[in-house]
C-alpha cells in the first residue's frame, strides 16, 4: 500500500481514478450487446482493478487511520454492470485485501462483498433506466454503503480500535462515501446516456428510411462531399434537375430559415437538417412542392392589398402582412410592422383585455368588434374597432384582422364620462384625506390621488420659509400649492386640462389646507395639555402616561428605571424676597440645567411647584444615578460661578426601580422623594451650622 500523507492529493488521485474508470467503461460499452461474456469479464476486471488502486492510494485521516473508496467502486460495478461483473470485481479486490492482511482484513472483505451485492440488487431494479437515473438514488446508495463501512469498521481487530475510529471520523465517512459514489455514479450515468442516445439515433435512422419512402415530399441525404447517401422516389425526380453540388451550395441560405427554390416550372419549400446517417455526418434535404399554394397565396394577397379597409395578418403572434390602409392608419411602414409583436401598438393597460376577447372571438363566444386603444408611430392614442378570425394559409394557422379608427366618436363619449368619474374620484380622495391624522400622510395621499385622478406629476419642494397656505396657477398646466412652514407642491398636468379640472383641483387643495390647519391646531392643544407652560417640560399628566408604557417595556425586558427627585432650595424665600418673576426665572434655569444633563432617551418632568423629576431609562444601577446627579450639581456650580443675581441650590434624592424584584413603582417614587427631603434636611443643618459659626466669630 502506497501511503500518501496529503489527504487532498489522495482525494484528487482517487477522483482521477473514477474519471479513468468511466472512460474505460465507455470503451467497453459496445461489447454489452455484441459479446456479453467478454463485457462481463472486462468490466469485472476493470472495477476490481480500480478498487485495488483505491486501496493502494488510500486517504489518510489521522496517524494510523486511512479510508479508501473500494466500497464505492465495487458497489457501482454491481449497480451498473450486474451481479456477474460485481462478483468478479469483488473476488479480485477481496483477494488483494486478504493479501494485505492486518486487523481490518476480514471487515474489508465483508464490506467488498456486501457493497457488490448491494449494487447488484440496485441493478436489478434500475438496469433499464440507468441513463436517466435520479441522483437522489445514488446518494441513497452511497448512504447505505456508508452503513456497510460503519459495520466493517466494527470488525477491525482489536475491536476498540474500530470503535475509536468511528467515534472520531464517522462524519467524514458519512461525507466521503456518498459524495464519491454520487460523482462516480454521475460519470457512469453520462456514459449510459451516450449509449442510449446512440441507440435512439440508430432507431430513428431506421424509421426514417421506412417513412421517407412513403411520403410525397422529396428527401435527399448528402454527406459533406456531395455523395448521395439516400433519396426517396420523389427526391430522385428532383435530382434529375438539381445536382448534389448545387444543393451543397444552397446550405448557407437554407440553414438560416426555410427557403424556396425554383426547379424548372415547380416551386419547392426546402428544409435542411444536419444529422448522422450510418455514422456519417450528413445533410437531410426535404422538398415540398408548393407550386399551387404559391398561386393561391398571390391571389389572396392581391385581394387583401386592394381592400378598402385596414387589414393585417398575424402568424405566431407577430405581424406577417399588412395592407396599405393599415400603413396609413398606424403611421408605420410595412417593413417596420412585419415581424413585430402583433400587440405592440396596443396601449399596455388594454393588452390583457384584448387577448381575452380575441380568444372569445376565435371560439365564437363574441361576434362584436373589440374596442381598444392603440398608439401610432406619431405618438397619438387612437380608439379602434378590431375584428379577427382564424384562417389557414400555406398549411399554417394565421389570424386575419380588420382595423377601424373609431377615435372621434369615442372621444365624444368619454369626455362627459371622464368628468363624472373624476368627480367621484375626487370625493373619494377628500374622504381619504379626512381620515388621516399626520401632515406627511396627507401630502403623500394628496400627491398620489391627484396623479391617479388628473394624470399629473407632483413634485414636492421642501422649504420652511413658506409662511402661508396659497394656491397659485403658474401657467395653463402647472399649479403651485404652498403649505405653510412645509414647502411647495408643484402640480403639473401631462395633458392640456379643461377649466372644470382646475376647479376640481382647487377644491381638493382648499380642503387639504383646512385639514392641515386642523391637525396642527389639534397637536398644539395636545402639547399644551402634556407640557408645563412655564418651563416647557413635560407635566405630571404626561409622566403617568409615559411611565405606563415604560413600565410594561421594563417588565418585558427586565430593565430598571431610575428616578431623581429634584427640589429647588429656598424657593419660598426667593419668591418672597425677590418676587415671583425672579422665582420663575430660577425655575426655568433649573429646567434648562436638568435637560442639558441627561441623555436624549431620558426625560425631565415638572413634578410640582419647585420639584422636578428626572426619569432615567436603563441606568447602570445606583452608580449611573450618582453620575447623573453629580453632572447636574456640576452644571449648577458652573452657573453659580458666573455670579448670577440669584444662585441656585438643589436637593436631589435618587431611587432605582428594578422590575425583577416585583415592587410597585410608587415605592421607588416615594423613596426618591424621601431621599430628596433627607438631603434638603442636610442642607438646612449645614446652613444653620455655618450661621452659628459665623455668629460665634
């Protein structure tokens, strides 16, 4: 055994063996029908030999532990070649394994014979469809082979060695065996596909010889040199007037599409097919005499061309022919129309309807013309009445359609109907605007509604400098709608509007202005109800609404809430001695200091006359509360260092509410309030002590 130390190199070498196996298998495949005994011996020795090579170039997994792909090879031998070949390959590879000896010899031989037998069982069920074998069967086969390998590993002596190998590398075995079995099986399936393809080709060749002798069309088969390999009776008649060399010269012309050629007084439609005939690459020419059909077609197209109506012919969903009147109405030339999709001129939104109605017309469920819109080359949208019916021309199914311009009559009908529709749509839009509660939603809904109703483009120009609501007609096709403190909505009609359209748009815009004013007034009232008029801070009403939501969130995620109860010291003295106006300024300055000391996610509430409450979301325990408290006191010191008219002194009490403890929230608020009064008491004691010391001195 040649011990390769690189797993990657060993795996690549084994995959190369699988590739070589499939190549030799392809060379031996012709013997399957002609010399079956030799085929059995050859494939048996082939798979047995490759199994031996897999054992020689085994894949190292760890020191003293190697794995080889012999089970995959012998199993695939039975799968694709049957029991006799599998038995031969098993005997050869097991003999070599016995020769190698060792504690795993017995298990290895068992695995070889079990894999060969398993492959033979699969061959019994899949032998007639190996060429279209589903890869999932190969994966299943590989998984079963993995189970056989697991079992053989348990037979390794000493037994604990095999068990240890399975514990360490069971996943590797489960990956390598099914994967290599799948790769090898797919390579062999490709060979089986080629074999089946050759069988089918041979059978088709035989059938072609039988059939072509019984048809009226001329069939001529030439090789690349111009040698005639076959011709039916009709083809032999054509060869009297058309030489093989002439036929070969027509190949470039015929290869692009079906070609028509003239042979004496007859017209033939020629088709060319490249194929293999008696294992030779060749060209099959099929000639159909269309002389009489061409005469009938010429008469038919002459009648269509001279018709006073616009007529078109559709084949395979594309324009095949249009007469002169159709060119005039559409604006396109015949060359521009032929070959294009037959529905390309129809307005996109009408196409599905038109297709459905044409189907009804073809099966007789509709007899009246189809009314649709089309776009001409000049960009005009025209209303048309179209009738269509099936017809057989030159042996092919086609559709013949007539085209009548109905635009003027339709526009008269639509004018009044359109305005009625716009009134209904405008009413619906006004109801939509009435239901909305946000300015941006109103502006978006307004823009979208105007686009849908009036076929306009809306462009919003943001600008807070707009100081009033105003509707201005910039020109005959453009409105400028100014929205106070927001911006300007530019409304541009894509087509020339009527005077009544202006009135409808103006009505909608006036209603929109009233709705926005009402929303702003409502928000101002709501803000006044939730904020303190003096400081601009949130009030207690807002606090309780806010805490109701935050407590639920804190309980859901187990996150604490911190509180700082803040009291302005000596507020009564300030009001009595300095006046309430100065007292109000102290309160406003205190509110400003508190707001500047917290994060955006935290809030400050005016809790009472001279009391404030700071709510801190997710503080870092009491240390976080202390940090904020120190920051507030530092900002107070900075303010006092500027020698204000009235210095500020604050008493701050803190508490932390932890939802995990299950205590009610009011306990934390009471604790913060109590701590604040304790600190206020300390301030008074300190002040009194300083006063006594001052008197003693």
